């Protein structure tokens, strides 16, 4: 089910780039000037200068872009909305007070930490703790005051034709911001000052396509301002994919745009110096989506959220393996209703916390789950798991630790680390990725999840802030009126989302039910086991009995059919020292060869211990070697000889306490034929 009424970074227009009538990729000779820029300009034959109508050179390409940017800036600065002066003053004073309290809080925490480190007297430490609590309480109140003082201003701007829903100057805003972020000199250099005609054509096409520029800005802009590369990738995706070019579904456009923006700065495959190919990355997710391999909610992602999916450093074949492996080995994690741990729960169950064992270079994610690792590799694998299934993930670091965050229908979730949103000295507040604080990222991410919000309002205020050369703002640094006001608008959108998560919860419930119901095969069609297949005995998990005391070390679950979307039957997972049994009744005493259909993800495997309890206290034992199948279903390599006594036999299965997991689809007992 698609939900096309989603807005914000999702209020997306569809630019007509697929049929541009420039099959050779060469410009028609005219430099595109965005609306409201003055002048009529033509390019010279050598493409390095701009000529006027008389044929005289007036400026080079970098100067041309600079002039357009500055003209846009002038228009923006002359169109600043008029606001109540008293409200502006109150807001700025409250922001200043909040920053003062934040600084006081940091100083109080530093003094306390220093005192504890130097074994200061308990009395002094108690006083410093009280000082810190007073500072924290003051900061909390100051945050509430600055937020409430922004409300009259934000309410007034709702009806403003420039900042509000009218967006009268959006063409100017987007033209200015794209040229500002791209930097005129860099943008001109990208096309070799116009000598590279194909690249110059792409820049002209971008600057002339205002809806596309708006969509780019609305979804975070080109990474590092690389708009030329973003346009090149986007154009190539549209040329390669009919689904994206023809906008057969909004997700194809969002996926193409998000991939182009995020990959405009080159990324490398895991543990290599090989660049990820963005078009191939897009096509991999398009194929996985069409094959119904991705999460049911993937189709609802915005282009901004798709950035945090396709920026995985895993090679495409390893991402496909991840989806196959989890469907084979742990289908319960694919079907889990707990979105906080759907997919990434595999880290807690199967990526052991230990010194990693890498067996070859380049390293692979198959090696990682097999060989384990400490906080860094575990976080890598968690991000890899969620992104492989089409769930956005943002990697974070914490002091002395690595963790991960990811999207859920009820907001972004922090896993494998401190999760608090309230603690100023832990969780989201003290986490970061790159140069960005995690709590600042969280505010933006959840503001964008507000399906009723017009996120372009935040973008317009940010553009005003840049045009006025204000200091960069963050949620912790409210220096600059329009930048601080944009932060408050973002906070308001995030707050509204957190107060009305039912919209996303309903979408999630419906999408999961609809998708998985299609995959489920009626149990009425399943045969009851154990059953006879000619002379062999086949035992499937419906016949298995979990032995008391096994806890979660024996899990019987629904099973995919060889990793494909259709659910069929069951499988059993055996971990550590879990125990299970099944009963077989035979008409005569006979030797059998026991084999199993298994899947494992760890190279080091202990054998399966088998105890046979037959009639009249007949007992025997055997071992079944468990192969390393690298996440694929496989028949055990060497069958084990077992002897079954006429009548009822209980076969009990155990492994050593430190054993890795193994999943069983079925067991088979084949009679041993003795020739005279």
C-alpha cells in the first residue's frame, strides 16, 4: 500500500528530466538564468565566458554564477518579513538566556567531574552536585521559555507570503541556496569553466529546473554542496531506470533523488578503496523493492530518508546476502513487530562481543557475523542489517563507544548504546556522527516525520539566515535570529509528531499486515510430520518438542521458503545448550542415516549431540557434524549412523553451552540397506 499524501521532504514534484530532447547531452548554447535575475546572456563559442547581445564578454562562468547568487541574495534581503519588534526582542533574549544556562551547566558538570577525579571531600562533591542540578533545572526552564517565545513569531509567519505556506519567493530561495552551497567557483570548475559541454548542460538544466532544486533542498541538499555530481548521478539514474524516469511510484523518485544527493560525495565499499557506483546502488534497491525483499514501510520513505539507506558501505551482493541470510536463518527477526529491533536484533543474538576474527581482505560482513567484534563492528553490522532491508540508519559514536540509530514508525531509535533523550550527559545528547550532534539530528529527523508539516518553512528560514550571513545554528547554539527561529520551527514539528504518532503506527500496522498476509501460506496445505517419503522418514519442526529449561535457546518459528517471500511451514533455531526432541515410531529395528537441512552463519560449529531412547530402556548416542553454510540452506555434509529399535524412539538433541546458532528446516532418516 502506498501513502502518497505524505508531505515535507515528501511533498515532492516530479521534474520532466526523462525526455529532455537533448539526446547528445549538449547544451543549446544559452545559459539558464533563474527567474527574477536581470539580463539576457549568451555563451561564447569556447564556453568559458558570458557575452551580451552585442557579442562582448562581460564575465566568466564563475562570475556569472556569483552575480546570479548575489542578485538572489539582494531580493531575499529586501523581502524580509516584518515581525513584531517586541516579540523579536523577547525571543532573542530568551535564546541568549538559554545559551547562558547551557554554558553554566557545562561548567558545573566540568567542576563536578574534576572534583570526583581528584577525590575531593564528600561535602564539596555534594555541593557541586546541587549546583549542577540547579543549572540543569535552569536550562530546562530556559529551553521551555525560548520555545514558547518563538510561538508568536512562528504563528505570524504561517500567513506570511514569503515564509509561510504561500512560498512566494521559493524560486529565489532555492536558486540562491543551491548556488551558495555549490559555490560559484567550484560549480564553474566542475564543468571546466564550461569547456565540458555535457557537464555545463547538466548545470544549466539544474539551475533551470526550479522544482528539482526545491526537492533537492527539501531533502538535505547535495552532500558537501556537490550539486554537479548530484545532477550527473540523478540524470544517469533516470536514463537507466524506466521506473524512476516515468515515476511509476513516488518511491522510485525518492530513491533516485536521495541516492544522488548522498552519493554526490564519493563513498567506498567496506574495507576497500573502490568507489560505490551510485546508479548500481539505486538499481539494487529498485530490484529488491520490486521483488518484495524490503521492509513493508520502505515505499513510504522520503528522499531524505532514502539517503540513510543507500549510503550503506556494503557491496550490493552482500546486502542481497543479508536479506537472504536473515530470511533463512532468522525469519522471526524479519517478521518482528518490534521495530526497535527488527533486523538489527541479529547483532545481539549472533555477533559476539569479542576480538574480531577477519579471515581475508577485503573484510566482509559474512566474516563479521562469523568472527564477532567489539562495539565498532557490532554497530557496523546493525547498520548494515537495517539498511539492507530498506530502513534508514544513521551511525553514531558515544564517548568510548560506537552504536547506531535507525528509523521506526514511532520515531528514531538508538540501539546498542545509551538511549536516553533526557539525560544531558548520555544517550542522544552526548552522541555524534561526523561533525553533527545526534540530538540535533534527531530533532530534524522527527520533524521530517510529521506528515502534516510544511518542512519547506524551515528551509526558507534557513535560507534567510544564510542570505543575512548569520552564524550557523544548531539545537545547542541559537546564535542568529532566523537560524534560531528555524530550529524552533523544527522543534515544533518534531513535538507535534511525537504527540500524534498514531498516523505512522496505523500505516505500519496496515502495511505489515497487508504484505505478510500475502506471503503466508495456509497451514491447511501443510502435511503433518513425521511422515514417510518412500522408505525414508522426514521430520519437520511441527513434530519437535522443546525440552523444559531451554528458554530462548530453542525457538520454533515461521519459515520462508528457501529465503523467498512466501512463508511456508516452520523451522527451529537451536542456540547454546538448548535441547529439543522428536519421536519416531518404526515397525522394525534398523540402522538409519540421519541428516538435516540446516543453515548457519558462524564458521566455528560444534556437532549436534544425539541421544536415542528406545523401548525397554534401550539407549544409544551419536553426533551429527554441523557445516558452516554462510547463511544458505544446505543438507548436512556427513549423515550420522543411528539405530532405532522397533517401537517408539525419542531422539534428543543438544549442543555444548558455547555453541553458535543453527537453524533446522527438517531432519531425514534414511534406512541403511545391507546387501548379502
